[in-house]
């Protein structure tokens, strides 16, 4: 029996629906397409921030130095970089509905800004019983340890949980420890996918 439903954040709860702000930012700074995403998320420093090896403030200072930005330009960079990101409010409403029957949680590879982002910017932290962030754990999906720590804190067996993520390797990582998992992408009918796993939808 499923007792907990666990969500990724980036690509699931919050998605880059409009890539144009990042592309325009790259054009203005003379960067190649995708380079801003690499710098912030996938560079050595970006991954280091997600592993808690440096703070988000240190990461943004590194971005500022690398690109030669003053404080105003860095602020504009951040606004434009995240300008196409949208919180899926309908999904959050659905999660609140699920929470009447199930424990809800988050496992996210993200820097230390995530709790404040969920609490202060989007006001959705109360929709989740547990939030597990890689920067706090100093370990990232798809490492089995971050899934096991989550299971331990929920006091649940792997087969009692479903994990939802947009990256296939993270989905496989969850399945490798015995969790059920759904690969989330454009057009995913999450209600139907969860119902297949025995999740009760609605009253």
C-alpha cells in the first residue's frame, strides 16, 4: 500500500516553461545557448552548491566574477535566468488534495536557497511533510543514500512510496532502492499514473 508520494522540484513542481528569457540573456552577454544553465547548475561550482560544498551566495559571487557583472547586473541576471520558470499551481493544489490521505515529501538536487524559495517566494512548503535538499544532505540524486535517508525519516519501506522526477536517471535511482517511481515529462497524466500504482484520487 502506498503511504507517501515524493516529488522533485525543478522540472516537476517548478518548470522552465519559457526558455526565451535565458536565451535573450545569453545573447546579451555573448554566451552560447545553454551556457547560463551550465554555469548555474551543471558546472563544478554549480554542482558544488547543490552538494553543499559552497553556499548559494558564494555561487552567485562566482557567477558575478566569471561574467564580470556588477551588483545591479547580477540581480538582472538572476531575474532573467529564472524569468521563464513557472510554479505549477494546479499540481500544488493536487498535492494538497493528496495530503488528506498520503504523506507528501520533496527530494531535490538544489542549492541552499530552496527552502526559502518554497516558503517565502511560492508559499508552498506547507504542502509537504518533509523536504530533503541535496545541499543540506551533501549528497545528490541518484545516489541511493539520499533516497534511503528520506525513507528513514518517513519511517516507511521503499515499496510504500512513489517518487516523481523529470530525469530518467533519478527515477532509476529510486527504483534501484525499491521505490516505485514515475518519469515526469510534458504530457504526463500524473493522476492516471498514480492511480495505476493504487493511489486513491479524490473523495
